[in-house]
C-alpha cells in the first residue's frame, strides 16, 4: 500500500492513526510533483491529501480511507458491533470533519504575527469553543470517546484538539479543553500506537509554528 501524505497534513495524521493501530504495512510518500500538482492529479484526481494506492486502485478522502481500512483490516476493530453505536461513531466523525476541523484550519492564517487580526482570532476562538463544548456534551468516555477501545471517532479529535491548542497559543489566545476531553486526550497520548502515528506530525507542526 502506498500512502500519499505530508508531515503537516492533519487529515494525513488522522489516517496514520488507523494505519498504526491496525499495524498495516505501507510506504508513505509525498505527492509526486507536489500537492495538487498535475503529476499528482494524474494519480489522485482530487489532488488532495491523504490518499492510498493499492496496485492501480486509488482512494482519497480521509474518512473514506479510514472506513476502507476498517473493512479491509477488521482486527483490531475500530467500529462497534451494534448499529446504534456504529451510527454514533459515524456521527462524531462527520461532526469533526464538517464542523470542528474547519474552525481549527482557519487559524493557520492567523499564526504569523504580521498578518494576525486579533478580532478575527477572537471570533474564531468563540466559534471553536462552541464546537468543542458540543463535542464534550456528546462523548461518553469508556475510556475512549465512545468505546472501550480506540474507534474511528477518536482519530480526528486526537489530531485537531491538540492542533487547536497549539495554534491558539501561537495566536496569543490560549484555550482550555473541558476536563472530559482533556482527560481523554491525556490518556490517548499515552497509547503507543497513537504516539507512533502522531509524534512526527506534532514535531513538524511545532517547527512550522515556530518558523512563523
């Protein structure tokens, strides 16, 4: 399996967690010609990261990739067995991708001090905290967000709650997570598979922030 990814891509990090938890053998490479280049689009028509290739078969979009990996490599399971619990996991995955992650991504434009608009940062902070509070009200740590073992619902928040904290500190308006999420994040960060997946991404992200 070829895994097209980059060190700084948060969606690549999200998929990397699943690959690590499931122990999938893969070769990680940067997009040929660069992100969204014609060379890369010839392989991955969307031109986005991440993507996987198995032989001539290509799949992009992190959530589609994660669900494929769950079905292709069912052990260890990262989806619960019963339908209602599976639906809850899918709901949190969609909530992350559609409502939480875009609030975090918007902060990247504010990290460089010369380009920062404090009022825009404050507005983004308010919107981000609203989504974080919603997430906190829906989770049921067992000790993972919804399950006794790590599930697909944990992967996106593991990336973007840490990233939100790092970016908000860089923008001079730090945030505190609700205890239920901070306790979960502390527990998850001690997991060996999560550390393997995220430590290089965190290091690259810290370096990117420091350079600005």
